[in-house]
C-alpha cells in the first residue's frame, strides 16, 4: 500500500478515536441518557458522557428517596439537563420526566417487558403475603410462593425478594406478583400458550399444590387452577384438605377459564354422576325414606339419604319434643323436592298420618 494512503487511513482511524473520546456536549434542556454511578439518600450521581459526572438537582433528592430501594448502580434513566455547569463545577440534571411517568406506569412497563422488580414483604393474610413497591401495596398469592415460604409464608415478613408482575391495575389499586415466576423464570407469553391449549369441559391431570379453607390449589400443564370447596364433592365439604394430599396427581374437570388472570376453575365432583339428576323420580312426594341426621342448623335438621343427597326437616315441622340427635337414624316422608333449588323438605312420620298424606 502506498505510504500516503497508509498515512491517510491511520489519520482517519485517529480522527474516529478522538471523536469517540470527546465528551458529550451538554445543553440546558437537552434530554440525555444518564447512567447511575452513585446512589444514596444524600444524592444521585450520573455518567452522562460529559467531562464531569452530573448530579441530581437538590430539589429532587428528597423525591427520589422513595425510589431508592428499586434503583441500582448501572441503571440507565432518561434525564434532562437543567445546568451545564453548577457553581461546584459539575452538570445538574432532572428526573422530572421519570417521576411524572409514575409508579403505576413503571409497573405496567415492567409487566409488559416481563422484568423482575424487588419488593418488601409484609404480613401474611388470607389473600397471601402483602408486599410494598414504592409505596404501592400488592400481594403475592400463597400459590405463587416458593419453598420454604409456601409452607411458612410468615417467614417472608420484612424480607426483600424479586418477583414478576402478574396483574397491575391502577384504577382498581391492584398489584399481584409472583415469586415463583421470578425464581423459575416463567414467561407470561409461554404461560398464555399453555393456557390457550387447555379446553373448557376437558379432563386433565392436575398436581395438588396446597389446600385452604376455600378450596384446593392445583397445577394443570403448568397453569394454575383452583378446585373451589363447592366443587370437590356432591356432598357438603367442610375441610378441603381432607380430600387431597399435597404432591398427588388427580383427575380434574375444567369448569371455566379465567382469561384475565390465566387461571382455571376446576372440579372433582363433575367427574362423577350428579345424584340430583334423577332426584324427583328417585324421591317422589310422600315416599317414606330412612337416613342419618348429619347436622343441626338454627332452622332445622339435615338428614343424609345417600351420597350427595340431604333433606331438611324444618324447625316449623317439629313440636320440640322429638329429641333428635346427630348421627341418629330416622325415618321421614318426602314433603317437597326441587331439582332447580337442589332442596328437599322432609317431615317426620306421626302416629296418625296427617291429612296431606292420605
């Protein structure tokens, strides 16, 4: 290569290197990308590509304190230059645009990008573990926790953990997050595909994750589902946990798909015949039946006639001298049956049959 061309080439390379090394020219009002290099309650320092690092304006230092737990060194934020050079010799920038964007917008953007956020855990209640993000209160449902916390959620109190956002709604002041999605790197897009593949009315294998006073938590092909306590059995269920064992795989029926939450409403009882389907034929009016008294309510006694079938002896049909006890076997007559209401009224036999039975 000729000497002149070689010198010209080297000159061009040097020009590019020098140009690259030149500091960014700051101008008041200019929007710049600011990289956090120092972060504390006393202030925030940014690398904006200038000769000197830029500082956050004094008036905004107090405001940024709310965001400190959720910012970290290395984060890049859009800032606006408010002074090219302060009396102390460094540029001053404003994060007003970042603040005006709002906490809910930050959450919404984090959800769309499926990015993690760090939250501070609070007390545990019926809905799950309450959390705080920049002063916004949210919840981690118990089923969205990982071991050992799913068994002992109270251990999370005052802890900082990373989570992914499942639901964010400013109007309803609702924020739902998941520790499980963060730890297992679960993608909402992948979850949506799995959810869409499940059909309402279908029967699927479900893994039992846990039980509460209102039902059984399950996982069907990677999708969260709930068997409500009313869907466990055709009989009355008072303790959901007594019907399942955590870790077992059971057959479930998909009653409904919740598109908004990507969750399933499941059923166990719908996999077995409904005992009320032929109830009016099996238990016609005036038929004498025998059953077991299973519970007492303020309005009368319930008598179990068969699996999932109970009749009520209303208190108005009693004299008060019957001395009925739980577990007692008694005979009664069918007074009325309603398939629509799934109710059956019974009356006790009398020494002399009432006129209505003649």
